C-alpha cells in the first residue's frame, strides 16, 4: 500500500489520475470510504481474504454495473468472480507481471498502464521490471535491495503500517535461496518476518548464492556482523554448495548462532504432524549438510501444500513451529547481547542411580566431571560471570558436594531425602505451584503423565511435611551458576515402571525441574554434561513444539559436551543441542604386568631351557598361570589336551606368545579426560602420555618403517620422545637413535609433530563452551576415534557425522564382504556346514565409526549388493546371482538400537528390502536359500495362527527388530541390576523378548509381533556385534551386554540353545577380524580392569576414577546374567583379589575411603549379591569379609543408597545375618539403613548367611529399585 501511495504521488501520475490505496488484510482495516467503490473507474483487488471479499462484494458489484473495470490478482480473489478484466488476454498480461515484483518503479508503470488502457490518458508505459533474484527482501519493502545500506535506509523510516527498524532491538538474519519462485517461497519467508517483528526483532532477509562471494555482506556492516543470529532456510545442500569451506568461513565472519529452519520438500503439514518419524528419511540429508556447516537447532518450519486453484506447490508455514523457532532464536540472541554478569546458567550432570556412588557424567564419556566443572567455574569467573563472593571449589571439594549434596535420591530412601532437605541445599517446589504448571499442559499430555506416574507431584524426589508436599531439586550454587543433577529418567523408581515395555513421558520431577529453571530461575542457558531430554517420546528427527523434548526445553538454549568419537546426531536432532566435543582419554599400550609379565618370562625361560626338569617346571607354571588368568577361555583351548604332549604344548606356546603380545600392545584409556587439559610434561606418565597417544595415532605403518631400519624393541617410542619432548628435529632424532636417516621415518616423525599440535589445540574445549554461552558460532568438526581418524582433532568443535546416504562406503563394503567370507569359512571349518541364520546387533554410534562394515557383511551374507548413484551414494540393492555368489544365501536377524532405528531409518528400510529380495530370489543353482526356506516356514506358521495371507507373507520376510517407537533401550540393563525383582533368567529373557519384538521395514514401522520375533530368533547359530573405537570395549557400558547378551538369552529361551557370540574387532583400520566374545572380553579384563596401570590412571582422577571401577563390577554382573560361562568363578576371584585385597598394593582402600567410599560400598554389595543369587561361591571367609567391610564402611561414611543397596531389603538382611561383626556394629548399621529407608532389618543371629537360592535369599522385598550406571543409551 505504501509503495502504491508513493507511486501515485509522482506528478506524472497525480496530474492525470486520482489513486487511492487501501489495506485489506482484515475487515478491521477497511475504512468507511472503502465501502463505497461505486464511482471508481478501475478497481484492483489483490490477494484478499474471504471476510474482506465478502464485505466488499456489494460495492464492487455496484461499481462494475456502473462500468468500472475490476481486476482480481491472486487465485483466492479471482475465485469470487467479481472481475471483468481477463488477465489471460495478452493485452492485459503485464498487469500480473507488475505485481510479481511490487517495486516503486513497477507500481508507477502499473498505474500508467491502467490509466492508458482504462482511463483514456496518454503516457508512455514501460514494461515490468523483472524481480532481482538476489538481494535483501522484506514483504513490505518497495523493492529488492542490493545492499544493506539501502535496505536500512528504507527499514529505518517510520510508518504506521509496518514495523520499523529499532537499533535497541536484536536483529536476526534469514538466509534463503534465490528469489526465483516467490509464489512458492514467500509464504514461509513472510511468516518468519512477521513472527520476529511481532516479537520486536529486526529482520534482514538475504540470498546466499555460492557463486556470489558478496552474499554474506547483506548481513555485515562496517566489517562486523549486523545480525545477532542467523536462520538458514534449508536448501538441501551445504551453505556454499560449490566450496563448503568458504561457506563455513562466511559463517565464521558473522560469529553468531546459526539456526536450521527446515522446509520439508515433499510432506504436507498433516502428514508431518501425524508422523512419528518427523523429517522423512529421504530428506535427512538436508539436516546432515547443515550440521556439517555448524548450523544448529533443526526445526521444521514449513511443509509442502498445493494451491487448489493453480495446482502449484508452495511452502506452507507451520505457525507453532515458527513461533518456537522464534523464541529459541531470541534466547540465543540474548546470550550474545546480555552481559555475562547478568546471565544465569544451569549446569546439569549425571546422577541417574539415586545413590552417591556414581555421580558425574554418563560413564562412557570418560569425563572427569568434578575436575572439568571446577575448571569451568574458574573460567566463567574470568569471563565476568557472577560466581558468588566465596572461594570456588577444587575438583575434590566439588566431587564431595556433588556426591553428598548434589545427587538424586531414590524413592526407596525417604530418610535420605529428608536429610537433604534439612541440610538446606535444595530447591523446594510447592505442590500447588507445580500443579499450576502441570495444568498448562494439553489434556493428552497430562493423561500420559498420570498414566505412568500417577497424579502430581508423584513420588520421585517428593518431600512432605506439615505444610504440604514439595518436589525437591538438589543444587550447588555459585552466584548465578546453578549446578544440579539431571532428573532421573524414572525407569527404576518402582517395579511397574521397571518392567514397562513401552515409552515413558517425563516424570513430575522432570517437568517441574525444567519449568522451574525457565519460569522461576529464568535460566539463560543450560550447559549439559548429561541430559535425558533427547530420550523423551516424540518425533524421531526434528521435534515438534508439541513433543515432550520441546515442552521441557521451551526457549532455553542447551549446550552439551560429547566425546569426539560419539556421533551427536541424536542429541542435535531430538534435543536441539549445540554440541561441543572433547578429547578422549589418553590411550596408551596396556603392557604386561604381574602374572602376565611372569607368564611371558616363563615362555622365554622354557624356550631357552635345556634341562628337562626345568622345562617341565616352566611348563607347569605356564599351564597354571594360563588357567588362573582365564587365557585358555580367551584362546578357546583345552589345557589338558595342550599339556598332553610336547608338540601340542609348543604349538600352543606360539599362540600364547602372540596373545601376550596382543595384550601388551592393546590400547587402553589412561584415566578419564578433564575438559581443556591435554598431555604435557607434568602428566602422570612423566611426559610420555603425548608420546603414547601420538604413537597410537601413527599406527603400525610407522612401526614397520622404523623396524625396516632397526627392528629393536622400543625405538619407535624413543624417536617420538626425542622429537616431541626433547624438541629434536626428525633428522637429529634418527641420527641419535638409529644412527642414520630414513626419508619414510622422517615423514612419519613430521606427521607426529602435526598430531601433537592437534592434541595440544584441544586445550580450547572450555573456551569453546564459553563462546557458545556468549552466542558465538562454533566451528564444525567431524566425529571420530583419534587413533582411527586423527583428522577429527582438535576438539572443542561442533560435532557432526557424515551424510548417511554414503553408507555403506565403498571401503566399508569391501571390508564387510571379507568379514562375511571369514565368518562363513570359520563356521564351515568349525561345524562342517554353512551357517543358516546369523543375528546382528547394530548401533548408530558404531555405524558412524565404521561407516557400514556391519551392514555390508549382512548384505553379502544375504547375497545382495549395493547400487550407487553417480555421486557414490547408495540408492538401492539388487541380488547377486547365485552362481556368482557360490554359496547358500544366509538368513539374518537384525536387532537395532532405538538410536539406529531413528538416525539410520533409510538403512533399516534398505536392509529390509535386501532380506525380501533374498527371500523371493528364484535361484537356478543347487545352493540352498536359507532366507527363502525360513521365510516359507514362518509364513505357514503365521497362517496357522490366523494371519491373512498378505500379512503372513509380509511378516514372514521381516528381519529387523527394535524397541517400540520412541524407546531407546532394551530395558534389561535396568532389570538385571535390580536383581531382587527377578528369580530366574527366564524372566529377564522374556522381558527382552517383549521389549525388542517391534518390526521395522518398508511394510510397517513399529508393529509389535512377539510371536514373529520368537520364530525369527529360533535357530540362530551365531550373533555378532562390533567394536570400532579404541576407547570402548565390552565392559565399560551396560548396553553391550544388554543388546548382545540379551539377544543370546532370548535365542536360548526360544530355541533351547545358546548361540555363539562374536565381536567384529574393527579398531584398527585395515586389520578387521572376527573374535569370539570370550576372546574380546578377556582381553578387556586383562588389559584394563585387572591391570594396575589402568587402575593407577583412574586413581589419578579421584572420585571420578572410582566410578569406572564400580561400573566395571556392575557390567561384569550384566555379562554374568546374560551369557553363561563367560564370567567364571575365577573371574570374580580375580576381581576380589585386585580391588578388595589390593594385590597390587595400590593403596585402593585408602583411595576409595578418601575419594568415594560409596563406590566401594556399591562394589561390595554387588559382589555379595552375586553370591546371594548363586553365581559365585567363594569361601565362607571371603563372604564374611565382603559383608563386614560393607557394614563397616556404612557405619563410618553413611549409606550409598543406590539400587542394590538401600533398594534391596533381602540383601541387607543377608548382610546383617552373615556378618561376624559385634552386635554394637550391627545395630549401628541397622539404624543407618532404617534412617535412610524407613525399613527395618531383623538382627537375628550374626553369621547365619542365607544360602543362595533359598527363599530368604531370593524373595523380593522392595517395591522400588534403583538405577544402573550408564542408563543413557550409548548406541
């Protein structure tokens, strides 16, 4: 309207025509004059809504009857048929063209055109000016501007009809593609502009064109960013599609948060709203591209709709999504604009177990949380944050506070919760205030919470006194910095929840936590070391503002840290997190120690001995040590057969020597990581940590090159020490150590300097976190294990992974094919026949590391190959001819983690298609097709159960299973630690079967089918999982046992036979191998958890180190229950000797008592519970010693009160009756237990320990249990 009025004021117009323009956005805009158009000669109606058209209809008809020309612009306006000018007539076609670019010049020419054609004036009319396809756009502006200066000249001019630029307000930039189809794009762009301006935010909309290096200047003034945040409307490519690094450089220039506004290219609004998937699989690439540019917060803001009048598609804005994006962007801009002193930051950490033993980070992060947060608090102070007036805590002091004050309390310990409240370091949320917030939820969300958690405020972390009920949030506060444990997930707070096979909404405690942080504390941001937001039910990718994750976060930015070889896509896409990655712990060769070192020496002594008596003595020692250490199990040998004759024994020695060398050179984490710390000359390894890490990164090729010059042991390390520690040049180092110079060795030593520099640059991790809290752009960095992918360093970057469309990569395909051949050949040699059915466990994080090796193995076993497009992306699969394959088609069962299901849904569907191709293959060779045979048998069985032919046929070929939609774990990782709630492993297996029986594929997504799952599992001979990181094994997180061990349990339950379990060892690039689980497990056991060097490394991290020892014992228990024969009596004996008796003289008892006695209590309790359940039968003296030490620790330090201590009444009764301590000591213990739990123990007669399997030992006595460590999926 402004543009028309300005044009009509031009003398060339005003001297000849009377022009009046009216706003017709709503009926309220209509003035009294506009109701009377009867005397007008020309009326132009442009894109008016129905209510306005209905109001104008009478006066327009009167004018038309009086001879007026009526022109309708826009399909909705034309639909009223009030017009009498045919715009399809070539004579009048330019009218529409003038409106396509509503600039001042075009409106002037439009008025002249109307005057000449309908009002008999004389004038020269220019053709319409074409809309520029690049520049700065605003829906109210008269033109597209070619630069920011001209745009601001218009934008700052005041007007009653529009928002005008205000320098006091924040400014958002919006990047879009060329203005080539504004009918399609303008509804979305305009909606974004209106949303921000209605919230008093200035807006600059500009195009970004790869070929135009000045595009970014639309958002820069005087050399600095003019905007406080950017929205990039997704384009389906990297920002600069021709050169990604240039696009990243442009975003770096702006140095502001960059938000991902997703427009769906194919789905309509209703389809998106109804879908549990969110962003369709076929469009995930646009998110992956954005992530690789460092763009955050993927929020769907539009979908495709079709204009019914034209049949043309356009971007339909989703109003509530745009509103959510607007509010979150405003919060990010506030971080940039607000003074640090005024900011309120919430820091959340892990305290899932409801006890004191395991507080910090999720265990697979290997992050020393107290030390990291102590450093962060000091850095916040330096940056000007209000951290209070008192002294800041040391790592040790903070660890004590987090453990004893700032940890969650289980429902089984009301007395402990009351003590916390009386201590005063808590937030108390009154019941009536919480219920006000709860009642703000939609009715369906309220019902969902009540169904699972009962009426608010529920039972979790709820304290009651005479004044009412309160939800309790533990806190540790320094000025405006609030440290608090993330609310418990809730699975373990009562048995009905523990054995729930569906999904869980947030607890009342969790909802109260996030609402209080936002509505009462007014947090400016959350810095998360641990979060459960991403685990909430909702869309798999790209939250709806109506999903639980969005409801919890509201408008609070969340910055999260992850280890560099995590993947981050789950956290990004389901919780809108900005990820800052951190370095893995230092990885060093594990070496040999104790009996392992003695064993290695015995082999050398045996080989050099001449005297037969000596040789026989060494032989006996070798056999005994091999048995004691469990190496025979790892090697899969029968020691009786080996010892029976000299030739067998000496052949065995070769394998044993190789095994010891493998143990010696296997990398292990040395301690955990502290944010911002890198190896230096003061590290616990006396400066050699950097050397060890770099040597690991250089790989075997470096060792081979040095060995080619001089094969002596230790020279590779010496060379690196001279270069990295003593600062010699590569050439000087070689002259000193080798006596000459090799060009190839020089090349590796120069590479070592590069790697060392990358590691040193990881010191920026805390700096990048602080930058994120100030609303700055964080450079992207690809994930990866530093040994397998050194280019993933340095850390402190915004973590991303690759485009899933390239998976499996060509290299991964080749490796997977070789592994499939190896598996088939191994089984042929072992059994004399081909395996008929192989089961797999696929994890999202593993696939992000190995890039599709496991999937390739599956495809090749099925006899299926990949089809790629011209860019190398996987687009389809097709059958390998049976004759070419040269063997039977092997049937598969594929269990995938919930994260895999969501993040690699395209691969799930491709795997499903591959199975169906194999099942329907019409092979002409004599080779069996086990896929087809088994599918046909399942089909017949399903028909007998009453399925229709169509359903039975489809289901019979289904092989991909996972948890229910919205769930992310198999559940048994919580059930197994709650060992007082089950009496038989059959109960655990049945729970796994019920939890994992949901079918996924092209014919359906998430259908529950218990019967089908059991049929498919029946007959599985082999199960496989992968480990692709040098950091992680099979004992550092419970999920490995939960998925792989749980699968084995389930197969045994349905078939009566436990399958063989294998690990695809993919740690070393190019040297991939299939190992038995026993071999891999025992390597982990010997190189890490029984290794005094590993233990010493953990001791260097105080309280944090105790957590890994405690978790190891918990995960050992997981394997004990799930996998018969893997964990032996001797395993528990070695654990007892190492950690309780401290056989290596490491001062462990003092270490635990000083840093975290609660972790030791947890370990002792688990070991006693293992005895109670009948899995370990040590001597009576050992049992009593364990019980006595537990009770004495509780009496001295108080109760740990985790799930298997305070939550297990039967175990505690066993402690009392099985102890040999004095009555006074027992009474003290009973009093401590009763004070914490409100339950009583029977003192009885000390020394009468219940026997395993007895009624007293196995009956459940508690209605609520606690949480296992690492309950967040690492999958």
